[in-house]
């Protein structure tokens, strides 16, 4: 079973401004496939414009994305969560056992995306901490994530949660030669130290 965590973020002071972004983090189900695909396509276009070729981004579509999300969302091997508010799902995260990365690491954050106008409101941190907590309850000890080096905001986000660079490799996306960084948390507790508040209820592994 995919676990569930629900909570609300309290207004926080951050760099001289207050955040007022009430939202819920909950376990994702196959019914969320379309919303997740939409966030992913929008997230790619707003994040990788000027990095990944325009033709590649233009070819992404929500319909085929929806189909490819159904299987992972039905799998007990993948932990997936969405962030939503009154307007609906605006972000997601998923992860599970290590697919590729540093020796000695056992879990991987596969993907995290938020709609552009909902970034920097603390939802990314809450999603990452929720995933880390669930992976820890499943018995994992550590976690990696692959991120394009040119995606400097995401690199800063992961480092703010305690990740360190452990690998680098070249990757070709749509004809563009890019640098992919593998960042890692040797101890999931390290990621969890960035948590805003304790989960409001027990997470079933
Ligand atoms: C990366 C992403 C998931 C972060 O989520 P978020 O909700 O925007 O980040 P948070 O508000 O939780 O930020 C937590 C901390 O990360 C760091 N951080 C986040 N965004 C940052 C940025 N653009 N520049 C520098 N630091 C940043 C800060 O230390 C921040 O804490 P602070 O706001 O108290 O200073 C989100 O911005 C996003 O979806 N980006 C586009 C998609 C993407 O790049 N996904 C990752 C692919 S590998």
C-alpha cells in the first residue's frame, strides 16, 4: 500500500516575506495520473526552456504522459505523493529503490515537479521530506537524485536539504549534450532535518 500523509504548512517567514500557501500532501493514486502528467509537462517546459531543445519540449504531451504514469502509480514499488490545494494538484514527487547512482546508496528520488507559480512556497521541501520519511519506514537508509547541472535552482534546493554531489555523467536529451549530476543523502535523516513540521499522522510503510 502506498502510505498517506496529510498536513498543512503554516505561514513561514522566508527572506523577508511571509508564505501563505496552505496545501495538503497526500498519497498519489492512479486517478492522479493526468494531473501529474500535466504538472510534469508544464514543469519541464518552464524549467528546461533554453536548456533542452524546444522541439523536445514541444513534443511532450499530457495524454501520453498520463498513460505512462498509470503503471508506476499502481505499483507498490513506487512511493508517490501530490501537493494540492483548493485549485487542485500543483506538484508531485515519486521515488523508490535505487535505479542508478552511487554505490552504497539504496533509494532514489525519481522525480519532483511543481507548477511554476507554486514554487518557493515550501511544498518542494514538504514533498521531499514526506518521501524521505516513507522510504525510511520502508527500510531504506539513503537516497540519490539525478539533476541536470544547468538546473541550478533544483541543485540549490537539494543542497539546502543536505544533499552532496557524488557523481556526474554526460546525458543527451533531444540532441543536446548536457551534464547530469547525481546528488546523494548518505543518511535519510539528513534530508529529514529540513522538515517544516512533523507528519500529522503515522505513515504506513
Ligand atoms: C525544485 C523544486 C521542486 C523545489 O521546490 P520549492 O517548493 O520551489 O522549494 P521550497 O520552497 O521547498 O524551498 C526549500 C529550500 O530550497 C532552496 N531553494 C528552493 N528553490 C531555490 C531557488 N530557486 N534558488 C535557490 N535556492 C532554492 C532554498 O534554500 C529553500 O529554502 P528557503 O525558501 O527557506 O530559502 C521546485 O522549485 C520545482 O518544481 N522546480 C522545477 C522542477 C525541477 O527543477 N524539478 C527537479 C528536477 S531534478
